[in-house]
C-alpha cells in the first residue's frame, strides 16, 4: 500500500533550530535526523519533498500495514502534526488498464 505523509512542526519544536542554538554541528543533526528517509525493513520511502522554511515535509512511502506506518510516523507526531493518507498510483493504474499511450 502507498501512503502520502505530510508532517509539520514549527521553529519552537525544530531539532535543527535547537541544535544550531546549542552550538552543535548542524551537519551532524541533519545526518542523524534524515536517517528515516532510508526507510527500514517495514517501510520503503519512495519520495521525500521538503519545504524547509515552513518546517514541512511531504513523503510517499510503501508499507504492508497501517500499524507499521503509525510506528514510522511517531517521530513526526512527537514534534508536530502528521497527516497520513492512503493513496493509489495513478500511473501504474493507467498502465495496468492498458490505456497508457492511447
């Protein structure tokens, strides 16, 4: 199943802002925080789009169960809002129906 996730926090809950204010190396923070983009054995991350000034990320993932998605998104829910939507692959559907290129 495919899921579209939109997660957002603000400057008050942003780990990057906190790291910068604490004098930490921001590249170290980014390296660790961004590991989720690599997925895991239950979640395949297909796309990640960021709007950094808005502290917002949009991602498309593939997972077998919603429970796995719920656990995966805890990191976002802990610091802000997180919306998860089940989505379909329109391009794959058009291919499967035999309508591609017609």
